[in-house]
């Protein structure tokens, strides 16, 4: 497994140290408190770009636990204890926002088996509840007394959808804390069977067609933006280039336009997500999108007997790629902890908040916070707390090793 930091012989020895042992016991004993906070936070709607109410709630929780909590210029909540000016920091983070949001608190329910049901309970209610659990254990259990760095907890905005990771971009780039960061543990969802150490790059585009619009009978023959957009999507999706290696994925996730069935629309647009481990493949598919739009525009305007259509492609987001070195101490520590806790995990590649620090050369991983969950990004999302304490111990022990480094 390689050497441990700070003269620690093994994870087993670390787990028996005064303060550390107390914190681990608290993480098990406080499970009901964590479950209650998990339910409470998930009942506060936090769709991307509208996380303020949940951020304010998280800041109050950190303050009540004895932390100095602030909401930064990006909207992120950061919380620290007894900060030494200029000292190194290890960040534990979880994103505040959800793809879907509850319309009311009644949309988040507790099933008879103790599981939570509703939008965001797993992604990322699990991560946010873990932030509070670790913060509580550190403040009440004595903590790791041989730390060479300090911990900063961050509940960040804009991880999902078109948020474009702006919260993490600020934390790692423009924030006053950025120069002090030495590593990040990013908590996203519940699953403990993965360690996301490679950032999956992506680009997102909005494709729009516009025209004069008109009546479906009397103005028939005018260029139709919906027809043009549909053709562009079909040309892109049917291309043989999509089957090439290295692997890439695409998704037209949103299409809109028109006002009624008997009106020729004046506008139609779609949003597209392209992902690949290869930057060259992403560029190739971005070029394919341009070619598909241009060809569709040409066909539609040739067919039009009067008003023509126009097209525009706008990039609405880009997530950079990056990868943690195979021999990085962060990976070594996590594997040692997983071995101690009998967790089976594997390194994977995904698009998460870790994209930003990894692209900047900062050690970072995205891991699950413990428990079980599923149905992410749907109204049927669920989370069950069984096994949560194992995930929390994993986070805490890995954090201690990073603080000792």
C-alpha cells in the first residue's frame, strides 16, 4: 500500500488514536441526527442557480456546530475552525444543487423502511448530510490531533446541468482560499464502490433555428425552424462518425419551439451534451454538429418558397478533463482505508466537481458518502441510510491521512 503520512503505521493504528476513535464512534452513534438533517435539507428546494435558501440553511448548521461559516461571492458555503492564516487546507465538498427540485416539502417523504424518497435525496442529499456528519464529529469528538493542514468544508453551487461547475471553479480559482488548497475530497451521491479520479470532459451547446413564422395553411412554404432543427438532429445522430473510437457520447436533452399546432414556429432550439475521454473526439463531434446544422439550413432554405430560416450554435458549457496520477498519495490513502473497512472499490472516469481541481493539477477525487440510493435525476429518486456509517468512516479516515501529509 505504500507509506502512511506522519509516522502512522497503518489505518488500523490511526483508527485507535485518541480523538480519531471518538470521532468514529460519534459517526455511528449520531446516525439518527444525520438522518434527520438529511431529510430537513432535502426539503429545501435548491435547483441549479437557485441554491441560496439551502446555502443559508447549511451555513446555520455549520455555525451551530462551532464553525466560522461564510457564503462566498459564488454562493458557496465554506466553514472552518480556528484557521491559521495562510496555512494549507484540505477541502471536503458536496454540491448544493439538484437537477429536479421538490415543489413542496411534502414531495420528500420517508418510507416505512426508513428510506427517503424524492428529488435530490441521493444526489446530492447524501453528500451534504455527510458534510454535516463529519463536521459534527470533528467538533465534538476531539478530531485528529497530529494534523499538518486544516479542513475546510464547502457546500458548493452549480454542479448540475448548465451550472457549468461555476461554484467549484470559484473555490479552486478566484476564492481567497484557493492558493491554500492541497487536496479535495468531493462527496457526490451514496455509492462507495467507486473512486472517480479521472475527469470526463464535456461540452454543451444550444442549437437555435429562427424564421418569420406564420399560419400553417396560408403561409405554408415558409422555412420552418422545427423542421430544420429536427433534420439537424437526425443528420448528427445518424452519422457514422459516432461509432468511432475512442468512445464518445451525446444527448439532445431538451427541445423546444412553436406555440400551436397550426402555427409555423418562429423559433426552435435544442440543447446537446457531448462527452468523451478524448478531447480530440469532442472537437470532432463539435465539428459534426456544425456541419449538420449547416446542411439542414441549406436543405430547408432550398425547399422554402418564401421566408428563409437562420441558425446559430452557442456553447453553453464546458467541463475540462484531467486525471489523478496512479501513484498519487490521495489514491494510496483511499485504497488503504478501503482495505481496512473491507470496501471493494475501483477507479472510474466521470464528470463531477472533481473535473475542475483535476484539470488544475490539484489532487482530488469524487466518492460516495455511504448508504444506498438510485433513481438520480428523476422523480423516483431514493436513498436508504443502511451502511451510511461505513461511508462516513471512509471519508473521515481518508481526511485524517490527508491532514497528516
